[in-house]
C-alpha cells in the first residue's frame, strides 16, 4: 500500500507513550498523539515528532468513553485514512497500598479497570476498520511485569495488567492472520505513574533487584514497541515480551 504509515499511541503525552510516539516518528510513521488531560505536554510531543518528519494529530480522549473513542478514530480516518500501528498504552493506577484492602474503594477499582482494560478494548474495536486498511498492521499493548507475577503495585493495577496479558493473546487469536497483536511487559520504569506513592527506600530496593542496578527509562520500552511495529517484528505474534533489565 502506498503512502506513509500512521500510528496511534494512547496516553502519549508522557512516559512510555511519549517515547513510543517519538520512536515511531523517528522510524518514519505519522503519529496520532492521544491524551486525556495534559494538552500542553501532548503539544510538546507533537512538536518533537514533527521535527523528526512526522505529520501529527492531537486527539484528546478518555479511552474509557466509547463515544469519545469513536470520535477520535473518525478524526484519524479523516486525517490519515488508515492505521498501521495501534499502541494501547493509556493507563492509570491508584495510590492505595496493595495491602490496604479496606482502603480500596469500588470507585477506584472500577476506574483503573475502565482505563486499563475497557479502554484498551474500546480503542482496539474502533481502530479495526482503519487497521485493516494498513500495511501489515499490528497492535502493541502495554502490560506490566506485575500482570505476570506479584509485585509492589496496587491490586487493581496488577489485576488489570493481567487482563491486558490475556486480552493480548485472545485478540491475536481472533484478529489473525490480518493483524498481529503483542504486548510489552515492563519491569520498574521511572515514570511518574510508576513512582507514584513509592518511597526512596523502595526504589533503591527495586534497583538492587536488577543485575543492571537501575530502573528502566521510557526509551527502553519505546525501542521494543518500535521493533514490534516494524518489519523485524513481523513473525512475532501473541507474545508478551518482558523488558525489565533482568528484574527478578
């Protein structure tokens, strides 16, 4: 298919999403930069992506809102007419400690699942017609190491990322052979979302649990996203790739 490829990255105003959008721009994609509230940060990402040669589209949307998601994909259709890559990265968490069962409200639990799980499904569903117009289209989901094993993350966040792991494999089964679906499962990455509510002592402990003795940085994950989206990743499907520096 002729024409430049297009990628949509949800939660692209900061952290892993920001780095993924820029990595894709660097490798020749036009990029749709989705954000929920951080318009100024999203505009900065767009400006950086444009310096790398990408055409951009800013898309404000709460991914848990089905009507808003559908409007976002309509805007993508009008601007680019296709999608080749969807990066389901938007996510949220809570500051309630994992062992504070009584402190966890139903509202907070539901909000984490609404963004991290329902949002991923809603964006994927709305994007399918455009992905099917793309060239070797693929989806990359942001899971987490705590979706695969216990860790010091709030309960709804960990459980939601386990759901992302399952959905990744189930979507790959149902969308093949046209669309590949994979996920990345980062270990501790020094984003604002990860660092929320964590003490310096815990961060130091996590660093010592890795042979590399450091937290990851968003670019570590973005490079893997870019690999999965490119031709080198064309035989990788239905996988959850761990990127954690040997975190054990």
